[in-house]
C-alpha cells in the first residue's frame, strides 16, 4: 500500500465508522470524493478493499451500524 493510500485511509477512518460506510458506498458507486480525488483508479480500488476489511470487524462485533 502506498503512502497516499495510507493517508487517505487514515483521514477517512478518523471520521468514524458511519462516515466510513458512506465513503465505501460512494466509492462502490464510482463517485469521486474529496479524500480520494488524488488517487488513481487502482489506488481507489485498493483503498476500498482496505476500508471494507476494516469495517468487517465492526460488522462482526455489531459495534457500528452498517447500512
């Protein structure tokens, strides 16, 4: 994972799990969002997979509402 992806991941996760879920949905819909605008398409795919992996933990524990 590149430093650019790591920085985006950190910025997105700092916003909380509900915001992360929203970002996941936006990326899946192909939307361009401010925190990923500087990433190319393959980097955005990597970021999306990382976000999904992180959020899978919340899904298993039920500690964050998934929508």
